[in-house]
């Protein structure tokens, strides 16, 4: 059965609230031979930064010589990006085989994310992975990945996102994310909000899980940015110089989390250095050149992420002659995001991401700040052509839009 047929079928299983649930998912894994018990798992949750942390840590483990699986979401261009081994996405054939193997053991109807999670766990077992870096989906406590027993738990930042499902306060969201903490399993967190920290601290204490909070300076500080080579020069307190192949203050904090995780896993420092220097983070302040245009792709899709993006934007040499191309999902706080984005751009093109959940013209225009002047083009491909009249384009607001645009640019094919 072809990849397209398989993927389009599992797409029909999308939806929050449906699925087998944790107990049903655990029973499924038993029927599959408990593939999650055949390798060491690092489990990662958080509002923003978890995909970057997962990718950095997986690259570091690979540099340390381990056969490393990586499960992340969402994908940008192809669903195969979600399941990687040593940085290489699963082939379409093996993706389909793993999904079909899951279907053979399905008794309670699975949802889209449960199917992908099970397929990933099966694939990693078949490939004899030694470590797997496993990213949660939306939350943590009720996430299908939470049936696994990790050797290390990471919780990145906590912010206001998916509030209709996770709660309306940082404390409530932190409770859901911290639901992945397991008895006795060490926890490292890059969370800085005091209320969220209190919740994580309380749950870790109840579970007798050793907890370390990590912030900027532990051990890295930003020292300089290299916008030609897409990298940040980091310094430690001892003035040691490190290179991070990523841009943005949040990525510096993510690198601190990865450093502490690698230290806990007793990975060689040389592997950590190489991992941070060579990691590739698609759609995270990623610069791609095409002809006379420079595209800056960033999947910031909630107010916290957009605020950090604009804070960093002021430090770049790109604040003039850059067009903003943006689109949002209906269930996001796009009014707040637009208020953060619009003051920094004189040319703004609004569009609809290629998803049924994409916010349309009436809602977007009603959410615009009073002084904002924008051009609305619902077709993202036509919007992209309009944006290319400017030498530089910042594309943000949704991973769906960023992924669609990235698929039109000269970057490595993940299919």
C-alpha cells in the first residue's frame, strides 16, 4: 500500500478526544511486543522549544556514537520527518509498513497521533535504536507517549497555548506537562515562570524524581551572532567559546537544557560540542536563499514564541526591507500575535495556511491592530509570490504555513 494512501487514511483519524486513551494505547503496545522497552528513552514536554531540544539532544547522542531515534511533531513538508533515525527521516515504505503493523494489532480505534506514536516505537525497535528522544504531542499527562518509562525527563518552557484543552493558567498547563514525570526518573527543566516552576517542583517531589532547573548561564550565555552561517557564538562563565548552529535567545536556553541532559547521560563533551555545532533546526529562524530573495522561516505559533521572536528580531540586521508573510490557526491567539508582529513591518501579507484549521479573512482583519496596513491574499501560493517582491521575507505564525513555503525552497528533501 502506497505512502500517500496510508497517510491520507490516518489523517482521517485526526481529532482531540477520540482515540484509545492511555490504557488502550498501553494494551496496543503489549500486543506489539512492548517495543518501547527495547531502548532508552528521553521524554520531552513543554509549550515552546521541545522540538528544538529534542533535535539538539538526538544529534548529540548520534555524535556520541549511539544509534538514535527521534520522534517529533509537527512535520513541515513530509510526515516522514516525524520519525528519524540518526537524523534521517524514515523512508515512505518503512513508514507505511510500521503503520500497517500497528493496524494489524488495533482493537480499540486509535487516533492520528496514537497511530504515529505506535508506528515510531515499532520502527525504532526494528532498527535496534539504542536511544530514542520522544516528544509529547499537545500536553503530557494524557499523551500516548506517557506510557513509556524514560531514563530522563525534560520539560522546556511553559506558556499559554492549547488553553481549551490544557487549562487557562500557567499552573494548569504546567500540571499537564509535568504529568510525564515518573517516580525516581531525573527531571531537567528550562521553565522560568515561578508559578509553573512551583507545580513542576511539587510533582517532582511527590514522585521522588531528582529535579534541576536550567536557565541562561547554565552554562551558556549569548556572546555574538553570525547571521551569515546561521549560528550563535556562546560563552561560558570561564570564557570558553562554543558554537550553536541556531539563532535566537530561546535557542541558547535550549542549548543549556541539552548540555545538562548530556551531562546527566554522561556523554562526552566533544559529542555535545559537535552536536550543537552541526544540528539542523528546520523552521526555527531558518534562513534560505532563493534567487534574489532571502527567506527567514520561523514556526512561532503562539504569543510567547512570537514575543521571543520579535525580541530577537530587533538584534538582527534585517529590520528594514523585510516583508512579513504570516498566517495562523483558528484556535490560536492570533490577535495577540498580530499586535506583536505588525509594529515591526511596513509590508505585511496575511494569508491562510494550508489547513482546514486556518484562520480566514473576516477573523484576521477583525483582529488587526488599528494602525496596521496589510494585504490579504487567501491563497498562500499567491501570497508567497506577492511577498517575493521584497528582498527578504519573514514567514511565521504557523508551522503549516512555514512548512508549505519551505516545500517550495531549495532545502534538503525529507521525503
